[in-house]
């Protein structure tokens, strides 16, 4: 039987080789977070500049191309004073962590489980650990979480009780490290160990197609493959580099659709472009795999705020979601998924959206109006009829109308409030 003990020896060798660099980087992060968030008084004194420095440093923000914009939105949506009060309660209240976690999630917009748990860990590495796809996958594979537990946590909006259960599993890994060569291991050390297993042992970091990713929430294929990163890309050699050195940090300019009024959609890319622009206007984080495509003389990547899908669920499901035409995210979770069906019929898009049916998202087909009859026919077939209430059809004209309404509202709001 494959056990986690089988990998600790090789990790200790890797750890020894990387120790000076990793320890220095780890201590820097922990020291910074403790200096700014280590007590209620310190949090009260946090400035906007401090908040930017702390949040932009998080590994959980690696998928955002413009981290400064993301942090500005967190401050705008919540207010700095409200953020301070929420972090004081999350980090320093005497209530159980499950209650503090749920209170934070209910009161603060824009923070997901990965970022919340990372902040907890960097302030109190002996008590808390980082909960993300990477850790859930490894804990499930070695039996510290059941398949059912993993799916419940991965497919849901993780609750405080979920985080408590996750910590129980993580503590068992810490005990293995303490008993097998790392007697002073804390839960941040456990995260580095899990990162090593995820990236270097099972080679999941750069896998993108379904046949080479994990086969289920509780099993990992051990098939080896070459890294598919382009030669000029820098491949992170440790957990720390993934956010600080690899993520793009250049601000994306505000791209305006040409002043000529849009009266029709003539291509797949034009529909995607308007969906991305609309998501931006409405305040969502946007994602599309079609970064290099163009419409209206602009690249779609100018309207894509996420470099990659946030790690909110199991790798096999993430791999499916990456191929959806356009997704609007709120925090770390997808709330609206759009498939544009311009000339290929509707069935392929419906099937792709069906793969996300475990998630609490709305599923849209965007298409010419004459596809509606085909859409309605497919809705009465298996497997779609089982979740037909989840699917929504919107025509190109519906999309154009909504875009103009949203654009006019945004302009009027900006004028009225002098924003």
C-alpha cells in the first residue's frame, strides 16, 4: 500500500538541498504577516499600502495578472475598516475557528478558502494550514480524507466545519513528518511537503489534459510526462516562486469596445469579447482559454483578469472547466459559465457545461436565436434533462441588449458619483 511515509525520506533530501532558500523565504513571509497581523493592535494600524503588500504576496493570488487591481477591488468592495475588523475576529477571537471562518466568509467579499487559510497559516503556522486543491488532492490520495469528504469540500463553498476537518487530516501528516526527521515541523512545513509531492513526485503542476491528470478525487495517476512549459517560461522550483516570480504583474489597460454601436455578433470571438467586457463592467473576475483570439481589433486577453483557474476544486474538474469559453468568477469560485455556440451546434457546449454540474454555477448557452429550438430539444435528452433547470439559453441579441444596458448604467453611475 502506498503511504506518505514512503516519500518522506526523498523529501528530506530535497529539503536539505533547498533548506537555506526555503527557510529564508518562509521566515520572511511569516515575519511580515506577524508584524502586521500578529495582534489586534497591529491590524488596527494597517494602512492601504500595508494591505497591498500583504495580500499581493499571497500564493493564492498567483492566477491574477494584475494583483494591485485585485487588492484595490477588495478594499473598494469591503472598506479598509471593515477588513481590519474582520481580520481581528478571524485571527484573534477566542471563538472556534469554524465560527470565525464562517463569519469572515459571510461578511467579506472576494476572499476564498485558499487565501483565508493562507493568511491564517502565515500568522499562526503552528495552528493552521493552507487548504487548496493541492492539499486536498494529496490528503485524499493517501487516505487522510475520504473521497466523499474531498468531493464535499471541493464542490461546495467550504465551511468552517470543512476547514476543521481539513486541519485534523493535516495534523496527521505533520505527525508523520515530526516522527520521521522533521521534529519541529509546523503546518507551513506540511504545505511545502505537499507542494513537493504535488509538483515533483506526481507531476501534477503542469498537467492539463484529462488523461494525464488525476483520474478521480481520490486517485493520482503515476504516469510520467515531460513538462509542457514553454522554454522561455520560468518553472517554479518551490512553492514560494509560483506567486512571486511567475505571475504576470503588468496592469491590463481598460479596453473600450469601439464607439460604433454594436448591432450584431458575427463571430465566436465577438461573443466572447462582449461576455468578457460585460463581466468586467459587472465587477467579476474573468477567464477564457482563448487569450490569443481577437475581436473588434483587440485581443481577448486584454479583458481576462485571471491567468489561470483558481484552485477551488479537484484537478480533474479544473481541467474540464479550463476549456469553457468564458467564466465569471466571484472570489475563487465560478458563478457563471458561458459556452458560445456559433456554428458547431449546441450539444458540445451543453456537454462541456454538464461536466460542471456538481458546482453551484449558472450554465449559459450563447448562440444565434435560431438555435433555441435545437437547445430545447436537447434539454429533453439524457443527461441534460436531469439538470435542465440549470441551463439558460440567451441569444446574441439578448447579449447585445444586456451589454448596452450595463455599459450605459456604468457610465451614468460614474458620472453621477464622479468616480
